[in-house]
């Protein structure tokens, strides 16, 4: 029953993403992309727009010392997810007092270009799963359906978890559980994880290599 519900939710999510992708029909420089759902963007323009982001999302996130939370790694994150996340901050769907001011003035095209810039170097294949990790048993249950066995997944719109800062991942799970992040699927998923397992789940994804803090 739980499986069935999850599949229905995943199908609904895909449908939504498909609709969003169609609305994003674009002109401008278009690098070859595998899917029409991916919001295309201009890497060069994105790089210029990214300057203010690098204080927190650059090579040395320590520059962001004093922030109440660790900035997530966003280099090599999936392009479509970056776009959706920025839009959620701008629309106030995802509430965060640090990120909202940076998303506020951005147009959809700015976000596509920033997403294209940060997504550069998205690797070809996921790493091998570290099945001996204590988090594996918890994640293996249903996360893989959407996020893939090691947290990469194949669905557009899904965040890559692989290589993310464990502190950020644990923070994200708590934010879904408390309702601070409103995604209904992840809220249900996070509520099903015993809170004392958050760190193990975060460590499982965090110890694989993929996402980066920048170069
Ligand atoms: C002052 C530090 C800071 C700056 C500058 C900043 N960010 Fe962030 N960013 C954060 C923090 C902290 C979070 C995590 C917030 C949360 O938990 O929702 C975040 C989250 C994000 C996310 C969501 C990542 C995920 O995995 O869900 C994206 C995308 C993002 N930032 C893009 C940008 C872009 C693009 C810029 C520049 C226009 C920018 N950020 C500037 C601190 C910053
Ligand atoms: C039905 C699909 C689905 C399943 C199953 C699922 N997720 Fe997610 N997950 C998502 C989506 C969609 C998002 C992005 C939601 C948003 O915009 O906040 C997400 C986001 C996340 C994030 C935040 C990432 C970031 O960069 O902010 C974490 C952490 C996460 N999931 C962990 C898990 C874990 C652990 C499991 C299994 C116990 C799991 N998810 C199962 C669809 C799923």
C-alpha cells in the first residue's frame, strides 16, 4: 500500500514537472540537453550572475561563517532542481531568511542561467553504494525510488543528495518534518524516519562523491 501511494506521488510529481517544463520554452543559447523538461540556460550569463552567490556557495563556504546553518553544496547539482529551488525561494514557497533576498530579484531566465552555471560537470554515472554504511538500511527502503540508490536518481526535478554536506541533509530532513519546508512527499517521508536516524542517513549520502562547494 505504501509502495503504491509512493508511486502515485512520484507520477504526480513528474506530471507537474512536465507541465512546468513546457511553460519554460526558451530562446537564447541552447546547449544540447537530454530532456525537454530541463530548463535550459546560458552558462556564461549564469557565471556572471553567480558572483554574489559564491560567498556562501563558493570553494570556501567558511566565508559564510556566522550563518545559522551550513550552506548546501550546489555545484554539480541537477539543473532542473536548482531552478525549481530558486523559484520556490522567490515565490515564498520555501521559506529561508538567508536565501530569500538572493532569489527575490531574479527573473526565470536568470534562474535558468544560474542553474546551468552551477550544474556544470554533472557526472555521467552514480557512484557505487556503500552498503556497509549504517544509513544504507534506512535509505534503501524507499528513497531509491526517487533519489536512486546512492542519492543521484534519474528523475528531473529531484535533488542529488550524493556528496551533500551531512549537516545540511540532516537540517533538510528536520525542516520537512517540522513543516518549515512544505513539500508534501518529503514531509511524509521525513516523518517516517526516526529522528535519531537522521545523522546516519545524512552520513550515507554525504560520504559519496558528487556535489561540490565550488572550485
Ligand atoms: C549568505 C549566504 C548565501 C548566499 C550569498 C547565497 N546562498 Fe543559496 N543558500 C544558502 C543557505 C544557507 C541555503 C540553505 C537554505 C535552506 O535550508 O533552505 C541555500 C540554499 C540554496 C539553494 C537550494 C539548494 C538545495 O539543495 O535545496 C540554491 C539553489 C541556492 N541556495 C542558490 C543560490 C544562488 C543562485 C545564489 C546567488 C544568487 C545564492 N544561493 C546565494 C546561503 C546562501
Ligand atoms: C516520491 C519521491 C521521493 C521519495 C520516495 C523520497 N524523496 Fe527526498 N525528495 C523528493 C523531492 C521531490 C525533493 C525536493 C522537494 C522540495 O522541493 O523541497 C526531495 C528532497 C529531499 C531532500 C532535500 C535535498 C536538498 O537538497 O535540499 C532530502 C535530504 C531528501 N529528499 C531525502 C530523502 C530520503 C532520506 C528519502 C528516503 C527515506 C527520500 N528523500 C525519499 C522526492 C522523494
